[in-house]
C-alpha cells in the first residue's frame, strides 16, 4: 500500500480553533474510562471569550427546609458559565441536588442580576453566541427525509444521522436540532461534541489496509509544537501542559529538541510514524452511538481543487463547527501516546435553536486531505 493513497485526515484540523482561545482554554470535562462522556457531549463548558466582562456574584441558598440550607457564593462572567458551574456545585454538594435544578436557579439568578445593577444601569454582558444556521435538507426532500439513527441527549440536544444536505455525493451526515422550542442548547467552544469512532489498531505501518481504512486513518502528528492541543484525562490542554502534569518524558513519534535560544521544541519523527486505524468496514449507521458517530460528519467546506490553503481555511472556518483533537494517555514507559481515535471538538460557541428542521454540522478535514483526494481522482 502506497502512502500516496493515504488520505491524511489529520490533526492539522484543530489548528482552526482561534489562536486567542487556544491561549486561554482550560475546559474541564468529566470523562469515563473510554475518554468520552455523554453529558460532556452537550458542549456546555466554560466561556473563554476574549471580550472582558464584569463578574456577577451572588449568594444562593439550596434546600427545602429554611432552617437547614446550603449557602454558596457564585461568581459568573457569562451565561455560558452556568452549565459547568451547575455540575461543579452538584459535585460539591455530593449529589444532594440535581445539576439541572441548580442550573435553573443559576439562570434565574443571572437574569435578575444582569437586568440592572444597583444604580439602575445595565450590567455589561458578553455577546450572546450566534444561533447555529447550518444546511438543511432541501425543501423538496425535507418531508421525506429520514434519519438512519437518532440520539437524544439529556440536555435537550438531538443528533440525527441522515442523508447529507450538501448533496447525494456526500452520503450521510450528522445533524443537530432541539427536542423542544423552549429549550435552546448551548454548544461551547472547546468542548467535546462526540467521539470519532472505534480504533482497530495503533500501528507504524499502513500495509494490508482496506480502502475504507486508508481513507479514514489518522497519523498522530502534532503540528503546533508544544502548543498543540490534546484531550488528556478529560481536559483540553496543550501537549506541554500534559507533559508537565503527567511527568511523561517523551511523545510518541515525536522528538523533543532544544532550540538555539534554549527553548524546547516538539518535532515529528518521520522515521517512526504512528497511525490510528479504524475497522476495515463502515459500521451500520443504525448502531452508532455518541462515541462512534463522528466519522459520519462531512466537511461542509468541500475540496475545491483550485483553492489555496488560505482560501480553504477561510471557508472552513465559516462553515464547519467541529475540529479534530487527539486524545492521549501516558504508557508504562512514561511516553505520551494516542489512546484512540480523536474527539470532535467545538471550534466556536453557538446556540442550537432549531426544532423541526435538522441542520447539518461540518467537520474540518483539512486542505491536505482534499489535495490528496484530488490527486487520486486525477490518477484514476
């Protein structure tokens, strides 16, 4: 099998996360042993807006008996902080109160606190995330559009897998909608959306792979030096932070080198590649779960042959909501290595409000992927 036939749907994708956000992000999500959590897929993490906002603080009392309540001081800088804060308080109270009940109280308190300040002037608030407006099934086909698989999450987000809205050539795609009109769902930048799919092997060879595997194999190559982002122990963080936190001394298929000015640099080791290989055949769409549905996402930017890297980046940033971020672990030799297929991660915050008509969400494949596809078509 020639490397020429390898499609390179690689981790250059997640460089689409805005740079200013990448400097600040510390989104903590609770994960299970598989590295992905159903609730975390709601994308409801902290807001890391670059716009400085006032911090709203207030005290709350929880409990049915007025003589025996739990009092806590809450500080919020944005309405987007509320879901994560609710989960933190639920953990603090050791499950005594349900996270959704806490969230409802926080939203009411936020609305009251931000309607006006003590002197009657409006409190400065961060911009409301835009409503997601992705492609929908065409008017002629929307009435007959049928999902192959539907996954409803407890936060009110519904994920459908069905015929892509960008054309028959795209096959199936992943769509989002809300379960009810009165419950819009916030999807927060830097949070996990879903898993990509099962990983059959982590290997240094591309031999004896099916075409399906070659088109969906990932190379574990971190393009942004020690600033590359990874999911490690349920947290989105830089490779450097993961190394510091874990005590790992190396990164698989990379070399740590010292630059002329004495800084450390992470360089891909081209002599020792690492590939993440999916199963040889596509899974039945009807059997997909939140952990395995990500490979059905289409790149809504497409791959125009004449596009430059910059042109593709511009269109992809406009149309694609999701990027790929590798997940890693530390092995017994103290080496940071991939632990499975990447996690589809939100590159921007949006509010999902559509109910009746599903909207397709896009995944950035990267310009290199489309370049390789065009080369293969030219050689066919």
